[in-house]
């Protein structure tokens, strides 16, 4: 049985600060989980929680993954940007062109995200969190489609995208060239087998699909640390 997408993890030097930022920006509730610490809860049953593992490592280079937020009008886009700035975000330049309609921002620890212009057809119907946009190969898009059991909704020119059958955001991979990896990724996926599932069997299944174990064993919460075919960190939590 395939794993569920349990959480998007954002490694944080100051977890409470990032919890406050993302909960305020997304308009979501928080909860104190005995395994995950304080988390930002999903907005509905098609979403996922945000988890903020504490780290002393400082961010180095651009992230390989970022969140794309959608907007319903230009006024709505401006309001989302203003809310992000009021919560401690900032404008950043990643090479976007003036004629592009999206706004590129960073959270208080420099994690990039975009507020997409209204009328974006690709993200229509995906909700406020429209996409997790990833730098990655076509192979890794295929891997995650098989790993999660989510169908491909885009596969063209080595760009891929998948989406849960329940709806929610698209997960996209932009194809080559891939940006260099500079240390551990700040954003990563946290999977979990369903209740009464077998964590070890699920880790073995993911290895058969192309993942590798990182050799560190389980962490204090019993998570198995792994890498996807592009070398991106992810973990498999105990059954949830």
C-alpha cells in the first residue's frame, strides 16, 4: 500500500517564528503534535501539514523547492503580498523578468515562495496553495508519481507534474538543467504509511522504485531518512 503525503518539512533555525509566519500567511490553525512539534494544519482534506524541524545549519543557496500561492484578482494578489510582508517576509530577486506577473518573496529565513497572478490556467482549481514547484528531473517526477500513487497531470519537454486524486496542489518538476545542491535541502517531503501499514516494507518499496536510504537509520521519532533519485532528502514516518 502506498504512503500518504504526511507533511511538507521546512528546516528552521527559529521554528516558532516560521510557524507564526506560515500559519498567518495561509490562514491556518496550528497544533502541538507529540511527534512533529508545533505544526501548521491542513486547510482541508486535500492538503497537508507543515512541519518545522529545528536545525542549526544556516541556509546556503537557493532552495530546490518552493510554494506557489494563487490569487483571485490583482487586489487579492496585492493583499497576499502585503500580508506576507507584514508577517516578516520580503521581496527577493531570483532573475524574474518585469513583465512576469508573479511576485517572488521569501519568508523570514529566506525560503522562496511566489504569489501567482490571477488567471493562471495551470493552477486553476488547485486552491490557495497552488503548487509545490521543484527543481528536478523527469525521472524524479515519475518516481514521485509511483511513490504516492498520484497520476501525472503534466509530462512534456521533460517537465512533469502530479496531483493527488483528492485534489489540492500540484507537485511540479521543471526538468534540466538542475541547479546544484548546496547542502541539505531546507524543504523536504515527509511520507507515512496508513494506519496499520508497515513502515519498513514501505521503505523497501521506495528503494525498489529508485530511492536510497541515507544510512543514518531512524531519528528520535522513528522516521526513516531517505533520498529520492535526484538526491533530495525525504523521510518515511511510522504509520499514521
